[in-house]
């Protein structure tokens, strides 16, 4: 103990403490206590709530899935193989060239409704066929497309007048005010 004089003597430390230290081979067992009936019921209720919410989420996911993968693939393939797309694009381009309303920004839905009244029965009349034709016309710089507000916002169409081309904008108001007649 002479070389351990710095240790407080009130501590009862054995001379060779390593003899008293033993290594445990495994962790101590968990102390088990009995649970009450109330705790068991509350635990089962919380598990039931979790299972219900998971079931509801799965049902919503299944319900929101409109098409199976095979149906979706067949729809995409049918879009890629529209047979009358070049003819529809050409006819829609001629229609837009002669349609005065196309010189100003026009709503896509209005165009589709107008197109359905004038198109031949063998060409695409639906919204998708018209949209595909508009995409081709846009790639040829014959029309401009814009979409307002967001990705799913309304689509607007406007015909592009070629360089050196002339077009008469539609006259919406035929009334002449007194100020405009005196200015001329």
C-alpha cells in the first residue's frame, strides 16, 4: 500500500482487484414483469389501428391505379401507332391557316370542339389525336403552344404567321367611337 498513498484510505480497495473482476459470457437476462390486462388491451388496439391504416393505404393505392400494366402498355403502343396522324396533322394545319380565331391565343378545348364539327370522319377527332397533331405542327413552327399556371393547366394555341406572310386579325368590335373617327 505504500505506492498507493495517494488513494483515499476510506475506500476499501483490495490489494489485487483483478482477482475479483469476472467477465460475463452473456448479457444479463431481461427482467420480466407481468403486464396488466389494460396494458395488453391498449397494445392490441394500437396494433389494430396500425394494421387498419396500412390496409386503407393499400386499398387507396389499388383504387387509384386505373390501368394494369398490360393495359397501360397497350394504350401507349396504340398511341404510337396512330395510322391517320400525318393526315390529321396536315388537315388540322390547313384548318388553322384558314381559321381567324387561331391568330389569337385560343383554348385547346374550344379548338377540339370546333375541329370535331368540321373534320372528316376518317381522321382523328378526339382530344388526343388533335394534341398529337398540334405537337407536330408546333415542331414545324406553324403554331405556338403554351400552358398556363401549372403542368395540368389549360393549353392555349396560337398560329404563327410565317416571315413575309400577311394575316388579318379578326375584328371583334365593329362599333366606332367618336374619338377614333376624329383622330383619323
